[in-house]
C-alpha cells in the first residue's frame, strides 16, 4: 500500500492528513503549532497520525507540505541581510519604487513607507550595460565586480541578489556575477533576477529577486531541519513543498526559489476545496478558509482556481504566480475590543494566536476572541482537536463579559452575538473582493467552507452572500492538508516578448511557447516526473499598444497550429476580458508583453470515499440536545456526531454537527444534506 502525507502549518494548529491511495482511506491529526520551530509541530502531528493508522513512518512514500515559513519571515521582518548588485546608475531602484500610495486622498500623509528588504548601504553598482534588445552596450568589468562583492562580504550579508538592467533580454552578465560570487562569497546563496523573474520592469524584477534572497536562508534551514528529522524518524519518502500557484515542487526547488511559496499555505486550501467540490458536482465555487489567525478567500471557475501574477504579503507585492487568494485579519483568535473614544465594538485584526490563545483555551489568555464568543453562544463543544484542547466556558464568559460591560449590554450572550456579527461582516468584505469587485455574482457560486472555524460561520456567510449551497467538506479543519496531498507537480517558465501582433511572423509565438514548455518540462523531468506524464498550459500577457498594464490570457495549445487564427482568438479573448473588467475597448493594436508555459504532472490517484446510504433520518447520529443563543434568544439545538451520519441524511437547523477537527453550525431555517462523498450541503429550507 502507498501512503501520502499532507501537512499544513497554520498560525494556531498544524494539520496532518494521511491518505492511503488505493482505498482513499484517510486519517487525520490536529496538533498545536510550534512557532519557535514549526518542524516540532509537524513531527508531532506525523507521529500522531501514523500511530492512529497503525503504520510505520517508513511506509510513507511522500510528505507534501504547505508552509508559511517564507511568509512569516516577511511579515515578522526576520529575513536575511541581503546584498543587492545592480547596474551602475540604478542603485536606488528599490527606494524609487512605484509612485503608488495606498489609502485615500490623504494616504501620502499618514502612510509609513515600508523599508526595502535590501538596505541602500548593502546595494552596490557594477559597470556593465545591456540594451533592451539584448545587445551588449558595455561589457561587464569583472575586476569591478570582485571589488564590489568584497565590499558586501565585509558587511556580513547573508544572501545576495543580482538584478541588472535588461538582464531579461540577455542573462550572461548576471550569470557571470553569480560565478564570481561563488568565489568571493562562498556559502552565501545567490538569487539572479534572470532566473527568478526573467521579465521586463526592473523594479518588480529587482524586488522579487531581493525577496527571494531575503527568505532563502530561513527556508533552507527549515527544509533542511525538517528533512533531517523526517529521516531520523524513519520516513524515507520524498519531501515536496506546495507552491503559491497550487502545484508541488521538490524540496531543492523550494530552497532555490522560495519566492514561489509565499502563498503555499492558502494554496493548499483552494486545491483541497476544488477536490471536494468536484465530488459534490459543483464546478464554480468561492473558497472560505477561516483559521485561528486569519481568513483566506478565493474564487474558482470550472474547477480552475484563478491564478494571479502578483503575490501580496503584508506591504510587499512581488511578481510571482499564485492562487488569487485574499486574506482578511479575521479568525477564531481575533480579539474583540471596544475603543474608549468611540465605544464601537471592533474585532481583529489583532489575534491571540496559538500562545496564549483564546481565553477558553485555558493557557493564560484573557482577551475576548471570536472563539470565546462562539463558546458563550453555545456553538462550540467543550473540547477541540479530538480532546487535545478542553474549553473553559467560564473563562470565555468572563472575557466576553468585559465587552458587554464596555458597551453597556445586559449579558455576555448579547456581546458575543455582536462579536460574531462583526467578524462575519469583516469576512464578507473579503468575499466581495474576489467576487463582486471582480465582476462575479456570488449567487452563481457555491461556498466551500473549511478551516477550524470556517464551518461555524459558513451558514451565516451563505445568508450574507446568497452563495448556495454552502459545502462543508469532511475533516474541514485539515482540508489544506488534503489539498497538499491531492495536488500535482508544477513548474513554470516565462519570457518577455514585447511585440505587437502585427510584428509576429509565422509560427514565432508557437515556437517561443514550446521552448518555454521544454525548459519547465526538463526541470520537472530532473525531479523524477517523466516527460510523457507531463501536461502543458500556455498563457500570455496582452495589452493595447501604449497601455501601462496587461491582462493574462490563457492560450489553448490547439491554437498554435495556426498562428493567424491564434492571434485573432487571443485578441477576442483579451477584448472580452478587458470589457468585463473596465467596460470599454480601444481600437488600437494588441501587444504581447510576456509569455509563459506551465507544466504539470498527473493528479495523484486518491480514491474518494463513499458513505453508506441512509434514509434521510439523522436521529442515529444525534447525541444530545443543547441550548444555543441565536436571533436574540436561547433555543434548543440538536447536536450530531458527523461520523455517524449517512448519505442522504438531512439535518434541520438549528443544529450543531461535531467532529474531531471542526464544528458546523446549521442556523434556523436551513438544512444540511449529507452528500455521498461525506460533505454537508447547507441550503435554506424554503425553496
């Protein structure tokens, strides 16, 4: 038998899912995250889930891991000291940046400009120049390069980024600097912009390359430590890391290009949600992943997640493909507070995290959180994570009572209901970012809710958005780990083209795209994925000639047999997308800016689980009746053990469905139907 192990590390919990590929049987574990060393929590979870399945660690063939190590390094400002090498005259490329200030009209007054990831004193210029067409204007002065690198060596840099002007057109000078750096700065990891992002726009290319170097040493230490500890524990299988675009890469590939894994964690959730929705027969969905610290939302059309060309982490925006996920500072650990000045209730973005956590966890936390509010309302059972965490109801009530007192409310329940309403509105804002503000009506999509806290709030978010059904997958708290375990290998190659359609001759576009596919395919072949198992997808960035931005358009490989027809179809697709986004078209030439090819491997053969057929009556799974506070009053609600529900059973709200890693709330006037695949499908009873 072959086992795949999906591992997802969150801010509060580490989730582990073990999948037996032949039968599709799964075992799961949820353990507390260990922020000081994430590998400790990962190994705890792996040991726990393997013991539950009754297998030896040596039987695990693959460990597939979504991690936030790179993300946390940026958010916490704990990355490496980066040295930057630029072309003479471009030393302040990061300081000049782009003339964009977030916020309203007065944003420039109050916006604290973030410090560049590479300090100006650690930035050096070298004597060289390449034109935008690749012609060498001035040869590289190697003596100057050695002198500048020696200066950086004296400053104690921990990583080196090399970004020369127009290196996307000819990387020869960058590659030579990399060779010299290996001599002058032995042991220091080097990031070349021509490898990290071989595209035009020197600021974005430089920023992305520096970000790659900034997180590289920390990622390298983490992956190396985890690999060693897995080997010591008896796991001889391969360690693979999830990319931001939802694909897998080898551990070595992740170390070489960690900027591709900044959204590794959220991407796993979207991949898992697609898997679950497909089993339920839904192809268009909005994903809603509510954890302990934040909520991630994304949009999927025809089982294909929307892939963006930018990855945003905090104040940093880099050019790297990633699943288009928006993050809201709202989670189970989000802290509720009442500012003295306004007396208006606020929830988040501050979080109690994993240590000390919500007051109900009994770990020393005293601040009222969303989890505490759910406990006060009766929505949560008294134990979480399979009994690993026991909830302190009285501590939760005491914490929420502080909010009630500050607002002059007569009961903790009223304050708790307000906390839940506000956090739901905060998350609605995130859902609107990926739907309404992108031109999509959420009523045309299903809502897939997961994460430890997602199913508690899913029904309410369904009411607010009109997205039905609300799908709650089995083991929603570890769905990100399922996504890690059910995704496939992926790699990408890109190139700047900058040609108008009329300037492209013959099969020039087809040849270019096929060359890019060959580059990515060779890298995957080097990771053990045979060429005959690879599939290829193409994409080009198109704009109207003269525009300063472009829109990515997918290219069907079948179009490449007829270049003229391909360009005509490309233009039509671009016009349609431009009109959808901006409601106007221009009567000017189209222009291709960048071209890229994405190569993927086959999806793992993981069989879905089918539940035994029931008769619609869930009474066999009913374990007790419990009073909850909803709609301003206390009402009785049935409590059901999800493991005992059968396909076709209908749970009428108000009801609570419990399982090891999450709790689902079904509101009055709604019903949850158990799908044969194990998911709960929540819809309004009326209609």
